[in-house]
């Protein structure tokens, strides 16, 4: 597992502590596209911004 830092509120970026690159969906947002490390964009394009969805805990 790579060490990542989080930035932002509910719309987050995962930035690698080692490489400084962001978790990115290769070739833009779409089903089946690979996740890669890529240079973080200044504007926060869709394929390197992630929405945090909070859910209530459930018992197993």
C-alpha cells in the first residue's frame, strides 16, 4: 500500500507522499479505465478528483 495524503473537503484528491502525483483515472472518467498515478492538475479535473461518500456504520 502506498502512503497517500488527502486534500479537499468532500471532493478529494489522493496525492502520493512518495511521488507527489495524484490517483487518476487513465483517459478520463469511465467504466473499466485503469487507475494510475499522474501529475496533479491545477484545476482538479474530473479524473483526479474523488467524491467522499459517508455512510452510517452497520453491524455485521
